[in-house]
C-alpha cells in the first residue's frame, strides 16, 4: 500500500517527509529550494528520496510562493474597481503609521492609484440599493482597460457583504469584456464589514491569483510527466489543506502555509503523546514563532497584518513572531543595559562561530561558548567546524563592557533572550487565564530544543516535547492535516432582535457551501464535520469574542454562552448591556482517515545507552556532561540531566535538574525533576 | 548591580505594563479605547513618583503626563493620610493631571506586606464627560465648567470597597452611562493584572533587589538620554508659529519655543508664547511637557520611557500662558495646541539636526463630533472622527499619507461600521490631491471626506491650521492648509472661524466636508528627480500646475479618456527650466 508524502518548500530548504508504507521505512530529508521555479526543488526532493510515483498515495505540500510574491511585490498587475468616491480606501487604510515612535516609513499599495477606478453605485448598511450600478460606465471602463496589461481585476463595493448583487453584476460585465482576466469580488472572499480590511483581503487574492494558478497548473503538469496522477493537497494558513485544483481561488489562504503546517504537526504529535494543550516553539536563525493549541485546536487569528497597511482578514493559525533566534545579536544599549535582538546577524554574516564574517556576538555564539553546541557541528557546512575561539573572543569583549567574565556573559545573553521568548509565551497563556502546568511545549526548528528547557522552567510549563524529526516538522504537518474551508457572515444586530430561524438558516447555508466546496475538490475525505462559532460583543464594544455555538441554538442560548466566555476572559460580565451578534462562522472539514503515525512506534529499550561522548557544558558552573546521539535513544529510555542530545538538524539541552524520557512514539519528553 | 537581573527586571516590568494596556484595550466598551488605544498604563516609583515602566500599546500623549500626575498626587495623598491598601484614587482635573476632562486617571498603590512598593496608574478616554457638547470637544467653551464634570482627586475605592455613590454621580452626568460604567469597571480590573505581575516579580527577586533595580533603571535611562542630547550641536534654536484663533476671538495666537543645547543637557523655553486664551485652545503644564517628550521620542525612538529620560531636560513654561493653563481656563482644544508644540520642536531642532527631524506633520487633530438619537435604536450616539493627514517628509523619504496624529495611534473608524452604528453616511473618502508640501522629498497628502446626516443630528468641529499651513524644512515647501465646508439649506458655507463650529444642526441629507492638511516638504523641490515628479503626476499626488511652478518640470499630458490621465516629463526642457534663475 503506497504512503503519504509531505513536502514543505521554504525560502532556503525544501523538506520532505515520507510516512512509509509498511515496507519502506519513513524518509526525512532536505534539499535546497529553487526560488526561480519551486517545483524544481520539489521534484528534486522526491528523486533524492528514491520514491517512485507508485509509492505515493497522496502528496501534501506547503509553499512560500504566496508570501514571497507579496514581500517581493511580484504578484499580478491588478486593477481595482470601487464605489464612486472610495477609490483610495486601499491606500488610506485606517489612519496609522508603521511604528509607534518615529514618523518615518512609507506605504506602497498592491494596486497603485492609477489602476484604481470608480463606478457609480451605492448600498446602505442593510444592503438596500441607494444608487443603481452604472453598468454603461463600467462597460466603457472595462473596454478601455482591456487593451492594457492588467491580469486581474478586483471589485470592492461598500456594504457588498450585506448585498453582493452589484459586485456580482460588475464581475459579469468585466468577464464579458475580457474573459482572460482573473476577477475577484470582495464579497466572494469575505462576507464581513470593514471596507479597508475586506478590500485589502480581496486585493491580496487578486494580486496572487494569476501567479498561484499558474504555479498550480505547472506543478500538476510536471508531477503528471513524472507519472504521478493521484491527489495533491496544499497546506493553507488555517491549518487545513485544499486541493491543487482549487488553489488559484484559495491563493490568499496560503500565505502562511509553512508555519501553519508546523503548528498542525506539533498539535497532532502532542495529542498522540497524550497532551491536548500545547505551546509550539519554533526557534530558527532570526525569529521565534510561538502558537497556542487548546484541546487539540490551534488558536486561529481573524486578521493578520502581512505588512504595514496590508491586513488579511482570513482565519489563519495565530502564529506570533518575535525577533529572537540563533542569529540574534547581543549588545549594550546607551544606558549600559544588555539587549539581545531583534537585530539579527541573519545567514550572512551570521554568528561569529560560522566564520562568514560576523563579528557581533549572537545567541548561537553564547550557546557555543557554554558548550551546548558541538564545535564540530556540521551546521555551518564548513569543514573547519565552528569557530569557538572567535565566539569566545566576541562574547568576552561584550562581557568587558558589562563587567562580566565570558561564561557569565554567555549565560546573561541566554537569560535575556529566554526572558523575551518566555514573556511572549506568558502573554499568550498565563495572561489569557490558562494554567501553564496544563501545557506541553513542543520545541522545534534548529534552535528550539536548545532553549526549550529554559523556557519551560521560566514559564512554568509542565514539559518539553522534542519530536523525532524537529527539522522537518512543517513537511510532517502537511501530511497530517485535514481538508478545511472557513466561512463567515456579518450580522451586526442585537441578539434580542434576531429569530432562532435566521441564525439557523445562515449556519445551514454556510455548511452547504462548505460541503459543496469539498465535493468540487474531489479530495479524499472519510468524514465531513462542520463546527460553528459566533463573534459576539456587548453593544458598543469593538473587540468581539469568538464563542463556539451549535446549529439550532436560540439567541438566548448564544447570549448565555457569550456571558460565560466573557467572564472567563475578563473576570466579570456587563449584565444589562445588550449582546450583539457580529459574525456567524462555520468551518467545514473533510477528515482524512489515512493520517500517518506521527513517528514509528518503537520497541522499548532495555536500559539507558552509553553516551557517545562527554563534554564540559556550563550550567551555572562547568559540568562534565554526557552527549548522546538521538538515534541511540530508543523508546522507554530515561535519563537525568545534565545531558545533551545531538542529531543532524538540532541539539537538545537537558538542564541538570531535569529528567528525560523517550516515549513510545520516539518523542523526547523533558520535565523538571522533583 | 547584576546586569542580568537588571535586564530581566526591566523587561519584566515593561511586560507588566504592556499586559495592563492590552487588558483594558480588550475589555473597554468605548471604541475610543478598544479601537484607538486611547489609554495608558504605568508603574511609578513609590517615593519620587518617577516612571519606572509604561505600556507600549497606550498613546504617546500620555508619555510624561502620568509621571507628573503621580508626582502631584503624592503630595496631595500625603496630606490626606497617605496611601492605604485597597485604595484606588480617581481624577480628571487637567490642572493636576493633564490633557482634557475626558481623560480619566485612576491610581492605586501596590503594597508588599505593609510597605508601599510601587504605584500603578491607568488612564482612559471616556466617550462623554457631560458638559455643553457631546463628546466634550466644545470649540466655543470659555471656562472648564462648560466642558464637562470635574473629578477632583478622590477615592473610588477605600479599603477595597467601591464608592458606589461616586459612580452614580458620574453616570447621572454623562450622556453614555452604560459605556462609562463599563469602562470604569474595566479600568479597575487592570490593577489586578498589574498586582499579579508585580507580586510574581517580588516573589522571584525580593523587594531589596527590585528597589535597587528601579533606582538603577532610572539612572541608566538618564545616561541614555544624555548620550542622545550630546549628539545635537550646541546652540540656541528658536521657532515661532501661530494658531489661527482661540475659538472666541478671530486673532492669531503666537507660540514660541527656544531650544538650547549645551553638552548633555537641553533647555526648552516657551517664553514669547501668548497668554492663556479666552477659548478652549490651552493646555496644562503637564501636557506641554508631555508634548515635548513626544517630539523628542519621535526624533530618538529608542529612548526608553521612564523617569530618567526627563532628568537632563529643563523647562521654562511661563505662568498664565496658553501652555500653563490654570483653573478655570478651558482646555478642550488642547490637541490643537499640542500638535503645534510638537511641530515647533521639529522646527527648532531642524535647524540643528535637519537629517534627523521630519518637516511639519498635518498639525491639527480637527476633531469632528456628530451626535443625535439613532432612529433605528432610539438611543443616543456620539461619533468622533479625528483628522487623518500627511506626515512631513524627511531626509530619507516622502511623507506618509493618511497618518495618525504623532501624539496618538488612534485609527479612523471603519466607514461601514460607522454607518451601522450612527445615523450618517459617507459621501466620499479620498486622498486629497496636491496637498503635500513640495520638496526633494514630498510631504504626504492629506485626506478629504464628506459625511452626510441620515437623520437630524448636531455636529461640532474643533480644528485649526486653515490660516497657517504646515511648514517644510531644509528648503521644502508648506503643505495645503485645512478646509471645512458645511452644506446645509442647499448651500455651501465656511464657518466664521474657518475650522471651528459648535453644535451645528444637520438635517437628513445635509453634510459636512473636511479636507485635512498634508505634511511639509523636505529639501529643494527643484532637486526632486523628474521621474519621481512624473510618477506623482500619474498617481495624482501632485497636480500639473504644482509640477510646473514648484518642481520646475516641463510635462505634457499624453493620454486621458476613460482611464486616468498620463503625463510625461520632458527631461531636457526640465533641465533648462530648472537651470534658469527663478522668477
């Protein structure tokens, strides 16, 4: 029986995870990415894995193509048609600036002002027509635009979420004028109010759609030429996958494909290990990504700012990023206080230890000075190994300015960067009323397992889990995700004024739409599930709370659910103030049966293995510390810290007062000893 | 002092203040807090009252202001028997606190055992505070009593017990009692968040170590501020600008500043500024000092926000001027004065460090308030629209379009959301073409919009900067000034005081049109690359006349029709025109 393959195409590496088919063992590998045509790297990874098309039941894929097109402004030449008088909504945004302090910075909208056009039409907030659509003028405009080099056209009219009729009519007129255009109506992308956020979201879709459609066609063709004719599913930012055939229409949904896959994998692996509440900690070279999973469900954000004045209002797994990574630079501010990051040495020049010209001490250099990283680590790709002496020198120089010795300085660098990461974790957990003792921290990325032990101690998290393949977690996540579509509809009325039937009808329509989307996608789903939620607020509040609801609930039942959630979040309720239903939401998932085991179940080991080596590692003082190879640690092994576990893609640090066990899925579980 | 402890404690204190900000932003009922973050939270030294940490989500205007409030309050509370556990004090009196009556501050002591460890403060903007004009921006106020109710420094909680009678006094005197009660409850809850964070820190480090850290943090910040000041060339830099009028008498009002830099110290002297005005364009001394710090922080963004930053700067704010308002002077127009002071600091320091300072920003918050009874709900509403506008250009770039006031991070409400909540409708909302100051780098454009009443309502507007446009620096030109036009009874008209009008009735279908200023330009416009001017023309940022007269380029229009007009610059003719002497 053929197996599943997950492939995550990142900026630098394309990662592959093959789940195995019962005969062939799992495969995990990395090949360099090929930004000019990402499908080259993808096919190269399949060849490198020695896989034949017949070995693969399904291919699941995470991609940065959309993110990169936005960052590098390489999307389509897009025109925007708006309600007369509102051409500049996209450029004006909501009255803001890029940074709290400093009046510098500019904004370059995805559609420049000379490609934004107005047409007479207007609805009021109930969706009643105030001014009819000027079809003749729109036809003239379409004709004039036809001869230019525009590839896609976005239509965004005021209050179209309440009544999309004018947008639909405009779309038809534009399509008749030029069938080659990709045309996006704001109400098709988002049925919610807030004209800037909806327009921006639709523009992101229109800007990406031609490029992503082309990529989907080309990838399908190349896989076909290779001989693979089965399903290809793409990871979306919401943690679910969508079929390749629908990718163009879902272009705006894949901008955070990779990070979403990582969180999905972490959640799944933790669940199999018996943890339902998870904090995911992905620490790489420049940034630290953290997300929270409650009862197996990753927290989802409604709005993400992709750039200054570029909001995307679609459900995306809520991944918070701070500038803290192995390459974060340590320095002393003008007041003489130690600071670490957000400035990063990046890949070039990189940490001093990497011998690429870096001279500022970084977090990686501190880890090296303290013996936590093996100086002969293969990570730099240099035969000479890491430059321990250079790192010691840079750290000592910084220490001289602080009045500290080299080891104390390195410890101080770690303390400061750990405090910043722990602070962010606390903001997402403890400060939201969640008890850290109920969580496991899943550490991945190159530097995550090196800092995870300190983070669980700092925040008070119960345990750290390091999965078997922490370097390809995003590729694994692709192979594990369900198919998922989200729908929303703005209501914006007091619940007391709404009938139960109205609510039921909206939810039923969203469910039908999702089921139809699943059928169209022809993706293999064993079961279809729909969940509903409602955004509600006390009349007057801007920030609504998301509350799970069920089809068939009365307005009174919804009000009660809101009060309960509000009290849990803010410690009191505001009885007497009417509760407003802002949006109704439905998520339809096609759940896949053939989810692979997160890691092969291993047989229990007889006892702890012999360490591969010993090294001096600094934990307050120097400790003679055993070094283990990850591959030597079988399920059932238990050890006491201090210890260092090395594998090709990361190093796991176990502090002196901690204990490690390897669970039956081959995960490392690290806890505070008693 | 252990440098690791110091760094970690500083980070932790900033985090606690951030958490207090976020708690209120998420829990407040008023859009002005939840949507525009019109609030601030800080932790203060128990004996000196100096700022130890301030949240990074609250508004810049409250930067220095809360420290001076807490310092005033320490004296008054001491006279009344000192702080006791479970007490929470409240005030909005601008002469002790700052800004205007809508900004309500509550202050609570934090005790460790029976010792006062720190003071916490929360400031939040209330949507209505009673008074003559809904929302509180009364352009014709002659004394503070017309602007709302005054809350002197009193106890909201005593020994943990809420003074419910006081809350009933507030709710009986404001137009939005539900919102105000909700916001007050949310503000009081913030201290629970602060206490939890401080207790955890005390448990970890102990009071003695933390006290050392607090003192040391202030010393380090002072050192940091001194290092920045020392990079400004020594000298005395003077700048004067004018308010159009004070809302009562149509005479221009001068404000002057002299910034003197000597080594690591700076003196800011407002001698030459007009006396307190008869109208609402005044502000308290605390707010004047805060405005100066906002300007400095925009020039040197990495300066931390704590008491040490304030030590190397000396102020002279002469008594009885419009920058040192005393009872019963009206202060409801303080945002206009504050914008003026921020620009004055830019204007003065541009003489010393032109490469680090922006040209004048749009300079007026021009608050428009619309209120009435919504025909759908039968309930009273108050809608507040602050001006967006252009930022001044800098050595590095053109100015930003549709920016928020420098003292604020407040957004403009969503048009669709406003039309749901209030009985109004936007007729248009667009970039104001050709409104940024010309320059090597161009000032950002302003914004123009018109709001139509869909049921009878009253409108007040409190702005300025119609007669005195935002200035350019280093040879850059001024921006277009503000413009306010009413459309009622079938005709367009401009208010007598141009940008100030109190409680104008709009019937359904009548409207107000607003056009905000852009930002000033940086550098000689004739040095702007002709290709950039061509792009500005094609995008409509600059008009053909301005391109010819200010930028000295020669252009021709190459197409129009249903699409937007396209222009092409004649490079050779432009070179010739720019080389010719200016006439």
